[in-house]
């Protein structure tokens, strides 16, 4: 992306902010469509400033293509036993549990045998925490692989997926904080996993949520957590991420972004209309900031697009400031005495792999896996790599027999590089 392109997009966002400040309804209607597309960068995890390729296919044809892709795969259709937990402010948190299948005796399913051999896994619960503007369904491939083999819990963060809107945010105007997300996770654990060993797995904001849990409840980590996986996440310094943009574009975006987000959040209904009108441009933004390879299944790309589109613009605006304030480096010490997996895509523009390397440096016994041709949504782009390393983590934690392998759950075009 050229510097002039970055500055041009920054100018668009600035214009939207100016329109809001002026309170001109006409200007808002003109600016909202493009601002909605620009804010889509945030929904994919970026700050702003993407050069979007010109669309040449007719809108009707693109709509038909999206409908075909929506029906092409089972992505996001896996469901478990539903449950509800309640955060300390009363927010309803939705989760689902996939229990272990009954002992099959000599008739072991191919999936169970491929993952863990013929022995039954230990009674451990794997809790999956999703990222910003996603939902529990973002772990689709890993859920499919572990389904019925190990007890798993998948939950939706506040204001995401099937969980309720944050009560403290909607009722009291309290800003979202990563610490709050850590307390939300504690509520889910209390409800869904009140006892027994736990493995925590978090992607992006989900990993930060786990760090916040550790910072506030170190005794819980010490007593019950037997292994941890941090996928494409960061312990801090997210304000320094450049999202693949030149310096001028990044600096321009950072100057105006807080005001733009606040303005767009206050005009949610209008902006949502703009996002729908610019859905095709939005898809290009999501692809750039979610995936790195060119051979990603189009149905998977569309699946990611649907999850991100489902996040209301005011929720995008509510959560973003929390990331610049996030610093949980000190909490990582709580994970030192257990098996830890730190995994990231080398071409992640949202939480660059250097942030994962920094986590691994503070956890010297952790396994660091860098996936060369992968972006931010590495668990969707290279599901076999992620699932295989998770199975290995469970083995190292003593939760499953040695020799676990994984195959057949999505395709991957590159090999992870552990160090």
C-alpha cells in the first residue's frame, strides 16, 4: 500500500469525524458508507487505511456468490449444550459445552484414534476464548477435531455472538476494560467448569482475557489451569502496531481515530446502513487483515466476513480503546510453571508475531510456533497446524496419551516452524 493511499483513507476517516462534529445529517449520509468501510478495518482488528481493489463484478452477481458461499460449508454450525453465566455487572454470557462421548470400548472412532490413540483422555476441560469482533464459532475447525474427544467450553465475549450487551456499558456508560473481560471469563469458569483441571486457549482478545484472569485470580491459574495456548495475541504495546501501513498513514489515523470511533458509535444505525451498502469493499478489507495466503477457501473467507459483520459498530467502538491501554506483561509469570503454546502467523498485521515472540521470551519453557504463510485468523487459515499443536499441548499437559496426531480438518499450504 502506498503512502498516498494511506493518507487518502485517513482523509476519508477525518472527513467522517468532521461531519459528525458539525452534526450535519446530509454530510453524515454521504460520509457514512465510506466511513463504515473504513471502520471495517477495525472490525478485522486493524486501525484504518487500506487500499481496496476496485470491484468489477456486478452487485447482483456478488450477492448470489455470497449466498452460494454461505451454503457451501458447515462453518459455524456446530452447537453444544447451551448455558448462561452472569458477569459481575449482570451481563448475560452465553456458552456451550461439548462433552466427552461415552467410552466406545473397542470401537474407537477414527477421529478419536487419530487425535489421541485408543486410550480415553483425562478429565480436563478446554476453554476457548475468541477474539475481537468474532464469536465462539471462530474455533470451528478445532471444535470439530476435539468434539466428543475432550470436554470443551466455547463462550461468547460480552456484546459478541449470543452473549448480551455489556450492562455496565449500556446502562452506566462504563468503558470496556480488558480486566472486565477477565472477570467475565471467571464467571464462565464458575458456571461451566466449577471443578477439575482446565486448559485455556485464547486468540487475540481472548488471549488478553486470559492474561486479565491471571492478573486478578492468580490462585485460580495456580490451582486449576494445567496448560495454556496463546494464539495471535499480545501482552501489551498494541498502540505501536502499524497494521502494515506507512508511518504517515498510521500517525494520521491514530490522531483522529478516537473521535471517529466515538462519532460512529453515536450514529450506529446510520453507519450500519453504510456498512451494508459497502459490503463488497468491506470483504476486501477483512480478507487483507484476516488472512495472508491466496489459497484460502472462499467459504472460509465468507464465514469470517459474516462473523465480523455481525458485530455492531457501537460494539466495535466500545472495545477498541481497551486495546491501547492493555498491558498484562506482569501477569504472564502466572503461566510459567505449566505447558504453554504460543502460536502466531508471521504475516499477522493485527497482532504481529513479534508480540508472540515477546510472550515466549517471558515464558522460556513455552513452545513458540510461527506459521509462515498465515495472517491474524490463523486458526481458520491453517486449522490443521493449530489443532495439531493444541493436541500436542494436551499431551504435554498429561491430558491425553503421547503420540497424538491430527489430520483431515481443513487444509494448510505451509508448515509451522516451532522454536
